[in-house]
């Protein structure tokens, strides 16, 4: 039987695919390793763990909007390589400080913030680069394959991270992630297709360029609804996730290996979602897929506050698996829509504006979760995140997406989405 490789036959997409695969696997190591460095090696409190999680994403609030305007002025391939190298150097400082016996929470906060800044630029350039690399007609396939990479990394990454941490300690696992970013940069460098440097108008002004990106997103009813849904979902998820790690590692005293397997099980659903997203959208329609995928799967997070060693732990893992299925289907369809709708010259600013709106809630959620965990209990934070998550589908349900089987593109009249 012949396997249709699709875009994987495309040399430049293969390089981006390989770079993303390596980077995603390494990132999964750090998602588990960095908090465990704080929890286990530095005996961090729930609030300190929440603050560390906030530090990782606060850059989306601080530099998220100007990053889009800056990326639209630069060659995106160069931005990707610079982001990879910067993250490698920053993360490499953590095991170096640990080996020198000088590692402390302030350094983890600083590293987390600066890695977040690098990630802002990388992510904005990444999503803006894909249409240039493969063409708008291949966006859904390209996004589905890249989401599949994320799904595979989320399956294998946490398990590998847990075993690596258990065998070599968390700081050494962070060193592995640092090396993965350098290898990712090598593959990005191998991309052959070059962009022309964007022309800058004589009267170009950073503030006006940022405002143009904001107007494009906020004046579009569908983009507004997607931003509200994704932003509120990220808020609730990040009230819960840092406290979930505290529950598993500190209160239940589970090993890093078991925690890794638990997180990996949740990612299996994401991988399946990446493979079937196009079929689901074809069956339900693109608009209904966006709200149904969130409405049906979000309530499964209600299993997390009930976790105890034994069958309840693995019931929550299965719930996480089904939830991630919905998240990835949602992401493939809505990200492809955003890229297809946006003119080339605005891609960086659109992506930066969306990242600012939807990722800007992540540090807020992490701080709220840390405060709830410290003042009340870790399980209280998990309940707040899970119950709030059940309502996050409402903005897209109450928008035109509810009945739109096919979503508009840049070539269609704007009146369809105003």
C-alpha cells in the first residue's frame, strides 16, 4: 500500500517539520523538568511554582504586540534560528548553575522570562512563515502535520522526560532540551526558500503598525470570538496545570516517571486529533467543528481534582486524552482559518495580536492558581480551572461559527466576516 506523504515530499517543509519535531520533544522535557527543578531541588512553594509558570509566558503580555510588527519587518527564517539559539543558551545556564551549586529561584524566573521572549518571536515567525513556505492551499495539511508532531512529542516527551529526570535529575534534563534547540536551528538553516526582506514604507511607525494588527483582529467578529474562547481556555488551564504538578509530585509523592506517563497519555488524544481534524471538519463543517470540539471535551477536566493514587489517576489520564483530542482539532481548524484569512503583509501582526490576547491570559492563570493553591488548597485551584473551563466554548458558540460549514478566506468578500 502506498503512503501519501503529501507535504513531507516538500524539502523545505521537511526541514521545518524536523526542526519542530526536535524542538517540541525538547520542550516537553522542560515543561516537566523546570517545575520539578523548583519543586524537588529548590523546595518551592505552590505560589513559587505558579509564579514560575507565569514567568514562562509573561513575555506574551510585555512584547507580544510589538513582536508582530518587528517580525513583519524581518526575514522569518532568521527569526526562527535566533529564537532557537537564544533558548539553547538560556536553558543551558540552568544545569551550569546547578553543577556550580549556585542555582536559586531568581535565576529560574529570569531564564523563564527570557526563554518566553524568545518563544514569542519564534512562534509569531513560525505561524507567519508557513503560508510563505507551502502556499495557502496547503495550510490545513501543513498545520495538521505540525500538530501531529506536537501530539507525538507530547506522548513520548513527558515519558522520556520523567525517566530522564528520574535517572539523571531535572537539571540534566534541562540540558538535553538546550541541546535540542541547537539541533532545531540546524534544520531551520537548511531551508532553501528565501524570503525577500520586507520593504519598509518611508513613513513606517511601530505604533501604527501594531494598531493595524489590533484593528484587523478586533474588528473581525469571528477572530474576536476565537480569541475569547482560546484566551479563556488558556486562563483556566493554567490555573490548573502548575497545581496539577504540585499535586502529583508534592502531595501524592508520585515519581517523575509516573508523572511523565500520566502526561503522555493525555497527549495520545492530541495525536489522533491531528490526524482526523480535516475529516471532522468535513463531516461537521469548519465552524461547528470549532465550538463542538471544545464544548464536548472541556468537562473532562473535572476528573483532575478527584485524582488519587490508583484507578482515579488513570481515569483522569483518559479524560485528559479525550480533552487533548478536542483541543488539537480546534487548533488545526482555527489556526488554518486565521492564516488563510490574513493578507501576507499582516500575518506577523495578526499572529502576534492573537498570541497577545490568548497567551496573555496564561501568566494570569498561573498566578491565580498559585494563590489559590497557597491560600486554600491545590485541589481548590484544580476545581476552579476545571469548572471555568466548561464555559470557554461559549464565545465561539454564540458567533457566526455555529452554523458556518465553510469559513471565508482572504480572497472572499470581507462582508462575510464583519
